C-alpha cells in the first residue's frame, strides 16, 4: 500500500495532554493509516548536517521548559528501525550521519501519542540541516519518495505559521490578518501542486516574513509537499490559528 505523506501542525506541547479538535483529528489519521514505520522530520531537530536517529530504543526528549510536571513525565517508547535507517542511507547517500544520542523530541511524540498511542510503530527522525536553503530540503525530500511505496509514512511536524513574538500568551485571539492570509496562500499553492513559491517563500512578501521569522517550523512542510505526485490530492484535516500567530494546519498528500 502506498502511504500518504502527512504534515502535522503541532502547536504547543500541551496538545500532548489535551483532548481537543486537533488531537482528535491526529487520532483519526492514525486510525486511517497504519504504516510499517514512520520517518519524521521535526522542527526541533535543527542542526548542521543531515542525520537520522539510529538507536534501537530512542529516548523521549523533553525539549522545553515551564510546563506542568505531567508533560515531563510523558514517555513515548516507540522502537527505532535499523532497516529504515539503512534504506534512508541508500536513498540519501553515505553522508547521512547515524545518531544514537538524539531520540524523539516533542515535535514527534506530541502528535504521535495521539495518532499511534500504543507507540508500536517504529519511528526514525531525520534532522533538518540548518545550514542549507529551502531548495536543498525539498530536493532531499524528493529522494525519499520510494519509501511511500514501501509502507513508510513520511511525516513532518512544525507549523506553517510560527511567530511566537506575536503570540497572544494566556488568552485566545483571532488569527492575525497576515497569518490568515499566508495560511490560505499556502493551502492554495499546495492544492494546486505549485511548490516553487513555497520553496522560495521569501518571494511571498511581508505575510511570509511575519509567518516564518525563522525557518525550522516551516521546512518540515516542504518534506511533505515534495512527496506530491502528479494527480495526487492534498487535504487539510486540521485547520485553525492559535494565539493569533500559530497555524495548526495539517496537510495530507495522497492517501
């Protein structure tokens, strides 16, 4: 079975513990799609170079502060997958570093704890090379495409709009005009299969500049967009902007 590719707008780590429309939609995606393994690109593994997690039992990383103790007690004991690591190395080349120290960060487990709550699907994370431009990431992702036909779910976790400086902390707020416009523009481009403007996102003007002040939460979207094949539909099972400046948009390519 050819798997879809899914981008999760993960939002706050508190979604791990919450029952809300976002988490219920993630759970529904897990019920619909049962992969043999997951290759996850998380906004929170952003460093020089391209690496994959290679531990048999990747640790649960609590890479945040200032949240309730219950969040730090969450464990997501999904196994690693040595065969997927080898296959990713075949596709991406010998420059792919095998990392046995990093584990699963909250960009990964905050959504998978809902999608696959038994933690029984193997998970391998792929890092985001902070030294490379967006085109590099899109092209790298294209090389991963055969995995979809091998039962692997290629997933990204970040946020299409992620501007915490403009976030309304401590209360609800409607989406800022620029955030709403940029999310709508991204949806239209994805639906049309028009990826060039999404790669060259600076060309999309001030709305993009405000929505993507730093690239790490946006780039996982390109890893998913790159999987779109001719004629494949794109759907949006989760929508909504939190705190005025944080898009919860999720994207499913194919499926």
